[in-house]
C-alpha cells in the first residue's frame, strides 16, 4: 500500500470521538489523519482550539513568579515538614495543574450546540468500544449505585447484572459507559452529566443499532441496543427501578 493510500485509510477511520480522544491524550502530537479531520470538522476544530488555549494557560500559570517561601508554608501546613527544593517545585506545579484541570473538567460539561445528535453520538461511541460487550470491567453493583447517586438519581431495585463500567470521553465532555445484562441480553447505558437535550434527536437507528435519549438526573442518559423494541423495554425497566429526580447529594457536590 502506498503512503497516500495509507493516509487515506487512516483518515477514513478517524471520527470526532477518536479525534477528541487523541487530542486529550497528547494535545501537541496529532497524527496526519487527526490533523486532516480537525481541518474538515468545525466542531472538532473548535474543540482543539479550546484545548490548546487551556494548555497555554497552564504554561503561563507555571511561569508566574511565586513569593519566596509560599510553597514551603503551604506544604508545611499540610504535612508538618519542610520540603526539599525539588519536592517544593513539583508540589507547586502539581497544585497549579490540578486547579486548572478542575476548570477543564467543568468546561467539558458545557452545553453543546442545540442541533447536536446525542443519540447518533452514543451509537458511534458504542461501535468504537466493542470490548465493552466481551470484557468484565469494574462490575461492582455498589459502584453503579454510587455513580447514580452522584448523577442525581437513586437505584430502587437492581436493573440486571452490571458487567462493564468506564468513564469515557464523549464529544460533549465525559460520561459513564455502562453495560448490563437483562433478560433480553446486553444493553448499554450512558450517563452524561451537565446538559439536558429537549425535543431534539431523541431517537436514532443506524448501523443495526438503536439509541434513545432521556433527560434525567444531572444530565441525560442514552440507552443503546440492537433494536428499538429492546431499547424501549429497557427504558421502561429504568423508569421502574431508578428514581431519576432524586435530590442532589450536598455531601458530594457541596
């Protein structure tokens, strides 16, 4: 295969989700396919510019002069000991990066464009994580219940056997990718905090998969399965066994 054909094949595999994962993983080193996608996708170009702007803010923050002895006093108050010079510099830099990272996480939950197709995005995400159907990962029912609580919901009764839990990047920020087993087979549930779509792109069928979007808790959930009937039966199950309007827990967010 020629170099041109390899570049074309790589660009065919690049999509918005893959681009944003690559950009978050290493903002300054993107493949040729990622660069090509960035230039041809207005949404991903805007996303990349926001990430680059945050990278520049981190660099500027790390170059701000610090008053003599400030880092020592902060670390001494927390640990009861005076740090060595290398440790002091590392701890100060880590504090700045952590503070900036919190801002990045909040920014990632900002509302997206009204015309955004939430259901289609969920289908694409599931297609690009086929291992979620064959791998058992963090399959802890207690953790699932805690995630729901943090999401502003309350688990009234088990929904099935939880097999896969993963925090994933999604085009509008980050969200929980959960796979559980029902009487009808495996179903994907995605929990996306921070935005609630109303009346747009609430159902999608493509590539042999169906997805349904519901505003719920502190954001929205998406059910993805092989058929509309399976999605709708799962939706009924979730409504019966999960209270999606539970009070926000002040101990976790206050």
